């Protein structure tokens, strides 16, 4: 199986495949396609799909502090070898003389829409897991740490003892000052790969030449930009790229040119989003995140009725947690501790004490869930009161009726449901 990548990307990936995993990776550069694809490959190699929801935190570097990043790194993995923390464009690595905008050359402007989805591709709900209330990092033992600027805070952590169970990935869509102290320390402890625009596939790229040749044999033409879009959608496997090329040749019919719209119509983006991502976003009342997760679930083939049923299940579990709070069996702020504390001091003792009082079915019993799933529910409690959850459950049940009997589009029904769950406690007024 041939992979399309630069030698630096291939070397990094090969190291991981052979078990050479380091605690920190810095992937940077103006060639944002390779930055994104390299991060994707890192995530795929470090975490399988079954454990990703529980072991991956993704942060917008402009919206999170160094202390919060380090807190996430300190969380132990759940039924996995590694916990991965991905930070997109961390502030402490921003160039001092430029802003955060992505500079596109004229020949790359067609990819602007796809580049904007780095928030969706690298950093987005597809990989949700960001803690609602990160705790203070335990390993940073520097006096007056809070008074240090972010760069010095991060350096103080780098010079300490890094966790052996976590991998920190820093993804930067800009050039990095390789002479900086932070980069030097990252190189000492981990791996640093920078992709410049010279790494971008060109007209002389061997695989592009093969694709063009194959298209020409079929009487078709394909541009470099369309080829790059095909790479983004089909992945790095050359075999898959040629498979999709054959589809595109048939798809365009009598037209001579394969265009971007053809590729977008043929190749659906890979969707690994789980229902947990949706319900977690609802729990945090992040309507845009929840809607994006909903669309990806529907596009991946999940039935609308199944999605609604799983939302209902999550609300029931939230309501259970809320009732436990009302009975003073669970503290309101239980989810504000780190996961280890929650599991050992809250979840396990409570499960032993009162699990038998809750529904026998494991699917409907909060204390029979995976401890980390219960932890995420506890984190969401602060967003919901009891009355609101009862109203939410009523809304979900009403949506179930509409999905089975209404002539309204199923997508519209679920959109309205998600918006209502995220923004208001009052019962829904439905058609």
C-alpha cells in the first residue's frame, strides 16, 4: 500500500508504527494540508475508534490557557495505552509579528472552504472530549507559576517530568521560529515537523502525474487543485485515490474535465463521529457543535430514530444524575474534579452503594456506565436543572412521535430538537 506523503511525514509515522512514541509532537507550517493530514494520521495510529471518545481532548489554542492544557495531559487514559491532547494553534507558539490568519496563495484559494474545516478536521467535534472544567496541572512545581507568561509556563512544564501515558500534539498553521527555546525543548523531548509551501504537491508530483495519465487515457482532464481536493477527501492511500478517480471518470459522463464539484459529490468525508459527541455537545449547550455532530451522524447513515433514541437515553442519565444531586448522594460539582478523583472517590463508592436502586438495564443506569461516560455526564450537570431535563425528555419523546408520523423532513425535526435542547428550558412548541 503506497502512501502519499513527504519524507518527514513518512518518517514520523513510521516511528509510531514501530513503537517509537514520544510525549510531544509539534506539527507546523504554511502547508496546511500536510499539517492536517499528518495530525489525522497521528490520531489514527495512537487511538482506535473505540477509545477515541474517552481518550482525546481537542482545544482551540486561542481559547484555552496553558494550565488547562497541562491539566488535560495529566488525565490517565481509559482502557487504552495513550491519552492524546490536541491543541490547534496554541497562543504561546504564535508568531509575534503576524496574526493568526491563514495566508493563501492565488493557486490555493479554491481550497479555502476545506482549510477552514481544520476546526472541523483537526480540532473539531469529530474528536470531541474537551473537559468542561479542567483542573490544575499537578506536575508543574514552579513558584508563582500563574505569574509567568504562557511561554514560560509551558517551558517550565517541558523541563519537568512529562507523563508517560499521554501524548500532546501541537498543530500550527504557520511557520514556527525553530530557534526558540520551546522548539528546542520539544525537539529534545519529542518530534518537530514543519511543512513549508515547497512541500505542496506540484505539477511534477509523481502521483499527480500518474493520476493525470490515467485520466487522459479515459479522455478526461484533472487540475492540480482538484487532485489536491481528491487527496483531502480520499486520504493518503494511492490505491483509494485511483479508485475514486475511476468513479469520477464515470461520474462526469461526456464532460472532459473532472471538477471540484464532482469530487465533493462523490467522496464523502470520513466520519468517525459518535453519538457521544452529539450528546456531549448538547450537555455543554454548544448548539453549533451539536448541529455539526448531528449532520455528520445523519450523513454517515445513522437513522434519525436511532439518533433521537440515543439522545433520549443521555437525557435520562442526566436526569438520574440530577436526582442524585437532589437526594444529596452526588455533589453538584462532582464533575469539576479530574477523572481519577471522580472515579475513585465518587463513582465507584456510589455504584457500590446505590446502583441497585436504579434501573436494572445497564443502558439506563448511570452507575452501570463506563466511569468516564458518567464523568462526562457529571460535567454537564451544571448546564441543566431538573425541570429543564424533564422538559427536554418530553421534547425528545415528542420528536420520536414526529419522526414516526410527521411529513416533516427528519433532519428538520432533529434540528429543531437540538436547538431547543441547547438553548432553553421551556417546553417546546411544535407543529
